[in-house]
C-alpha cells in the first residue's frame, strides 16, 4: 500500500540541517530564482532525504529589493524518487521556509500557492541564462559552466586536444589560474613526463597486484604510461592542478587523476569513477 510522505513537523524542521546554524521559529515566505549552480541530495533519516538547491537571488514577497546573495535551501523529500526536476534551474519559485539568522540558509516547509512576482526576478533569470565568455590569447574563448562554477574550453597539450578548466575566485576572476596555466604550458613536455612518471610510481604496483585481467601479464612502466590518455586539466587560483586521464583499460574504465601544485609539484595520484 502506497504511503503519503509526511515531512518533519515545524517543531522538528531545524533537524533537517545538521550544520550549526540558528533559525527563526516562524515560517516566512520567500521568492527567488533557482540557481543554475547545480543541485544535490543525501539521506538524512530512514524517513526522509534532503534535496539541496539554492536561490541565486531572492526576496520576501512585497519587497522591491532583491537579495543577490545565494540562499541555500534544504528540502526534506521521500527517501526514494526523482525530486530534482521539481525546481528546475532559472525557474521562479515562491516557498515557505525557516530562515537562518544570517539569511544564507533556509529549510523548506512547503510550496506557496501564490505565484512569485516576476518583476525584478525575471531580469536576473534572463541574465543568468546568457553565456559568460572570457577571451584568452593562449587558450581561446573560455565559457563559464554555471553548474560547476568554472570556465572551460579546449586547447592543445603536447600535440593532443584536451579540455581545460579554470576555477574562478569569488569574483569570477580567473587571472590567477591563467597565470599558473601559462607557466604550465611553457614547460608542458616536462610536466607530461612528470605526470606519467608519478602515475607509474603511485599506481603501477596497484595495477599489477590487484587489477590484472584474467591471463594478463604484469605491465611495465612504459606500457602503463602508454595506456593513459590525458583528457583534461583543472587549474585553481591557489596553483593546484588536476590531470584527468582515460585509463585505457588499466583499471577497467576508472579515471586516473594526478594532482599537485605548480610550486610543490605532484603530490597525489588515484583512480575514480
């Protein structure tokens, strides 16, 4: 028999958020633009999970002022089901929530029966829908991927086409990441060798001990490196870098990640996915 989902009662609604955060005791209505920065979720109790999304801009109904700071929203949902599509990115929504004291977090109580006022919000949604592109001399045009928060493009690395990702700072500036990339590309042949050698040092023994296919002989360092194909490089403002590779079947389709910083060198390698 199908049961109806019952969210936590008002007096227990703050339990949805495990962060140390003070909330008001009364529900308030807010309306806003659902952020394109991505949504997520996780199990909370045996009775419900948490759907997490955010408003890129919001206000209380009747206000002319639009708060452009992000409002994180935690929504209790049934343990099973596809709930992410109910609040699509860039849609305008009006909901009833418990609002945190600093007005950065909210716990969802219910959806308002009243539609949000479009004025002021629809303009923000339209602006967020427009592509943001940065033109660079070395890496061409880089486009902001709003769901992740980085700028991305395609470029050449040691004669091969790869994807390049630049993580922006809080002001969406990538100049620090670009400076690191310029130095990296100047010595790209050296860094290609460093990355391959480091992956061998960290992962060849693992491959030959635990990841040999039936009848497969142990690999040499040269064979291991020949199987790796660089797909993308991610660079952050603090100088940290991630080199992502297809594994060529070394680990049955898992990605190989080699990471480190430009100043300190390579510091870690592993498999994921």
